[in-house]
C-alpha cells in the first residue's frame, strides 16, 4: 500500500507539470513554512535523500522495491518518463490537519520534482482505473473514490505544491501557491521551530490539540501544549523530542516519573535519557544502525521484513 501511494504521488506531479506555463520563481526549503496552513495539527519535513542513503533503507526497504508488482510499475514509469519515481522527490515539507482520521487536509511542498521531465511524460501517462485526473489550466486535480482529492501545481522548475482535502480545487491550489500564511507569524510556533533540528531526516511539530496526542494525554494524565522534535538516520539513529507542558514544575515531575521506564529502555538502545528544560520534558534516544537492524529482525520474526 505504501509503495503504491508513493508511486501515485510521483504520477500526480507528472500530471501537474503538463499545465504549468508561468515564469518560475525560486523557492528555498527554508521558505516552505510560508506555504503551510497556520491551522495545521502537524507541521514537519522529510528528507528522502537521507532516508535512501541509510543502511536501514538499503537492507529492509530497497529489496522490497526490487521485486514483485512494485518493481514492474517503477520500471514502466522509468521507461515512459525517464524518471525514477522513488527519487523524484528529494525533500518535502507538510502541514496537515486531521492526520490519522478519515479526511485529513493540508498542504505538501515537494522539492526535486523535475517539471520538464514530468511535463514530457504527461501525454503518455494513463491513470489507473478508479482514478480521475482533470487538468484545468496550470493545476491538476486527482480524485479517487478511495481517498481524498489532491490538487497539484508547481512553484518553479523543481518544486511542486499539493493541496489535500476540501480545498483541493484549482482555486485552492493557486491560493496555496501564493504563500503568505501566518504560520511564521506565530511566536509560539517559531520558538519551538527554533529548538527543532530541521536538518534531520524527519522533523515534526504537533499541536497539543491534535487528536493523535489523545492517547498520550490519557497515558500521562497531562494534556501537552505541543510535542516537537526530530529523528535522524545517519551512522547511528538518533531521536530528540520535547513534550511541552503548562509549567516547569509539571515538566520536572513528569521527567522524574519517567526515569524508571527510560532506564529499562537502555536494554534495547545505546542511549536513552529524559530530563526537563523549563516547561519541556526532553527525550533523547540513540541506537546504532547495527543494533536497530537486529531489533527489526527480532520483531519481524527473523524474516528481516520492513
């Protein structure tokens, strides 16, 4: 399912590229916040280049993509478009509301997408049965009975923007492409953003009101204001997250109460710490790629599956 979804996303960018006729403008990855909705439950970024360079990808994911129906579809797309859909996107940023529910909506900014190659591919590509693709000016709208609609256009020659959900219309896509949302104007958001390692493989800031944190609130007995941090896939795998509470006293109490669980976790990882920094409970975990590979194999029943 995941492989198919990313394959479809690559095709979506191909279709959008066919209609773009305006002069490109430069968009840096650091400017992505300008395009993300201010009312997002989750804001984050993903570096696909770092992921695909990691040993975990090469050992557990890449072999899965080199066999079966996924490989056939990827080969067909390469032959048709001269482009590998698995490397078409180098980085993306996202702002999503309702993540985890049936009708999420938001905006995705994708970097590395070749407008020229995908434009040439458009005339050849035929959508799969059950998927309707409508090109209206410089916007492609993709709809399916099994998923939320998506409207896609381009910001420049190598940057695409996709709108998901109710605003996935031509007007919605063009409005998103203008940018200027108030996310950067939020002092609270930017303060947490500054403490997040956005250069890592995956980074996220989750609003405390997001439904996806309900279980965490129930387990801890505390309603967090936010959760934010990052995961990095390098020689070792590291994760650093913060849970923001109402006060420094609450953070200190929670950190003290979690010391026992963190100590138990050190049996599986190389490093695990919990502390408090003002109103934030801070978590830091580190594990070597070799040890993590062993854990994956163990929990996969020795099959080595992803």
